[in-house]
C-alpha cells in the first residue's frame, strides 16, 4: 500500500511551531492601536471640559482629535502595506510601534487641543505601519487551512481592545489627569517591541514593484479635503455653504484622479483590478459601511451615558463591556457559522442585527432602563463579529500570500475611511440636529454666549453651570435637544447598515456545494486575477 504524500508546507517548521505565540504578539500590537481609539471615546467628555480638568475642546476639535489620527492612518495605509511587502513586515512593525509610542507620550503632555490634534496625527502615522503588518505577518505564519481560525482570533482581539480601552480609560480618568489615557500606551509599546524582536519572523514580497508617490499624495489630499468639508458642514450647520461644497467637491475630484492614475500606472499603490472581483468588492464595502455606522454611534453614545445619564467615565467603560464581550466570544467562532450557512447568510445576518440595534438607539430616553442599552451593545457586538471575521477571511484569501500587506492595507483603509466618514457625517448630523433643537431655548442668554452654548450638549451644560441657579433651566432643554439629535443620527446610521446588508446579500457567495467547499478560496484568487 502506497502512503499518500504529505502536502508540503510553505511555512518554515521553526516558525510554524511558534505560530500561536507569534499571533499573541501581533494581537498585543493590534491592541494598542484599537485601544487608543476606544480609550479616547471615554475621555471625550473630559477633554471637552475647560482647563485645568481638560482642554476645553470644541465639538469640531474633538472630531479632529479622532479624525487626525484616522486620516493619517487611512491615507498612509497604502504606502505602509507596500513598504511592508518591500522592506519586510517585521521592520515596519517595529518602526510603526516606535513612532506610535513617541506620539502617545507627546499627546499625553498636550497643552492645547491643537497640539493634541497634531500628536494624534503622529500616532496615526505609526499606527498606519502597525495595523496592516499584523495581518500580513499572520498570513505568512499560518497555513491556509488555519488562517480563518487565526483571523477570527485576530478579530476577537479587536473586541478585547474595545473592552479594555473604556474600562482602562475610566480607571485612569478617575485617578489621574486626562493625558494618562495616552501615556498608558508607552509601556505596552515597549513590551510589544521586546517580544516582537524575540519571536516574530520577517517576511516580504519577492517581487514588490516600485513605490507610487503620486498615488499616495493624491489619496491623502483627497481624503483630507473630503472629510474636512463634511466636518466643516456640521460645524456651520450648513452643508450648502460655498466653502463646504467646494471642499467636498475638491476631495471627490482628487480621489477620482487617484483612481484614474492608479488604473493607468504600471506600479499602482492600489491595484484597482482587485475590485473586478464582486465578492472582494462587496466584502470591502461591508467593512466600510459597518464602521461608518458604528463609529458615529460610538461617538454620540458616550455623551448619552455621561452627559444625559450622568455616568462617570469608568461607569461608561463598564457599560460598553457587553459590546466587547460579544466580539471576543463570537469573532473566533464566526468561521463555524460560515461553514454551516455560508458567507452571504452570516454577513447579511450580522448587518441586519447592526441596523436593528442602531434603530433601537432611537427609542432610548433619559429614564430608559440601562439594561436595555446593555442588550443593544451586546447584540451590536454579536453582529460585528459575524461581519468582520468572514469579510476579513474573504479579503485576505482573495490575494496571493505575497501580497498580504497590500490586502491588509486595503481592508484597513476601507475600515478607517468608513469610520472617519461615519464620525464626520453622523457627527455633523448630530451637531446640526442639536443646534436646531436648542437654539430656541437660548434666548435668555447674553448674545456672546449663545453661539458657544449651542455647539454641543457639553457646551450648553458648561454655560448652565457657570450661570448657577439661573442656568438650571437649560438642563432639561439640553437633554431633550440631544436625545432628539441622537435619535435622528441613529436612524441615519441604521439606514447605512441596511444598505450594507443589501450589498452583501446580493454580492457575497452563499454556501458552496459540498464538492466545492475546498475550492472556494482558490476560486476567489482566480476571480481576483
């Protein structure tokens, strides 16, 4: 009897033996990048309060503190993925972590909102080289049959970071100054650097091609113009303003030029031919749309729990625990649901759950039982887990292993751009709806205070506190105006999630026949080519 040949492995034996330890180090690196944003969400209210407690940041400055990080991150992901494939993923991981750590230390000592925005941009620069490299290394230390499980655990790490972030941020804000939420990154960075030097192997694309500086510049300029225009529209409460429209239009034109240039280039940073594969494109769209909806909701939910309901930063972090716990529980197991029901049913179901939970935010009031919010958060996390794992597997297995950096950069770019636009658009909707709701209640204030008090619920409550007993009459109208604004914003987010559900229901594949189950991933590669 002839023994069947053992399939040759592409991963060196020494690397293969320590693959799970390597995954742990990659998750630690991922942890600080995601943890930073989830910590910042809890600290938003504190940073918006006047000095010495905070920086007195306005609503627009708060959005830019988030978006400066996100825009630099998203704009440079193309380059980061290409440089990782070219120079070696371990090298760019180490460099990115070092820059992120330096940016965190500087952000902690910011003396103004402007400085915080600048140092957040520096952190985004470091994160741009960390995030895609973690997934690219993962694809190069696990064989194809174990990749879905590893990616599920990797996605579950996002849930862990979401859990640790708000709680850690709440504890720090209860005992230290607001800058401690950034300083906490430094020891984590040092630990990750040490473990990475010891455990993680280097890998690169043997035929990486040339760097595309024109494409990088066009992508960064286009994204900044587009999101700046949207934020400015919300700040002015007028999207028909000439400056707003011209900035948004300029961003769209530059991004269109970027796509045309990439299509004609012989060394593009974004290979647009990947998007000829409808499955690949639908997975990308799903990631962008779900983060568009979720990031906007996360932004206003912090004000709901702290400003309207009166919870502390630590309590707010604990309230978000079900969202993280659900991701941590279900993300590693989502591949089993995909095996049973297929990508289409799993991802569409996840998007429908997200849409329903966003719509449920429109039912929340000032005295809604808090356990209902906990149920909403848990179901949102469950939906998220059944979107991120299958779409990440589809995207990463659609491209050859050598292009893992590019595939990871693409998925993270769509995630970050979706999140940035979600904060900008839904933040603008929230700001506009709040201003329209509160304007009629500010007539008794001196004219100099009316504009300031109308910016956000925190601004209104801040003015009310300064006025003493006279200002108490503003508290109830402020809560009512914010709740109305939150309801409007939540329904917008739900509408976006419904669009995402339609996209994945139409374009993602269903469960393949039994004879094709082993061939599905290869078919994605063929379609992408």
